[in-house]
């Protein structure tokens, strides 16, 4: 059982790496991108590593993305 969103993502990336995690439909109909669990986990880990290199544990981080960058926002949010 996963205790938080990051652990849930890691569990899914390990057990269902090719399953679709997110599909972004900016206008509600036309797909502009997708993430499998493995792709999302890779992005989240890269963002988390960058943030760890730039700051200290417990530092605050602000994430600012326009709505049209929905998948990037999801990865950044989970990376934080």
C-alpha cells in the first residue's frame, strides 16, 4: 500500500510502466500529450534531483506553469 503520491507513482512505474498515467486534453477534446507511469516517474525523479541540487531539504519551492503545460505541471508538482 502506498503512503503518498510519490510512492504510488513509483509503485505504478515499477509494476505498470507502460500503462497510461495521464493524458492532457487542453481543450477537453484534442490530446496534446501523454505520460506513461515510467515516463512520469523519470521526469519526476529528474526534477526532484535538480531541486535537491539547488536547495536544502525543507526549502520552499514555487511552481509556475501556464495551464497549457499541463503535463509539465504534473511532473513539477510531483517532483517538488
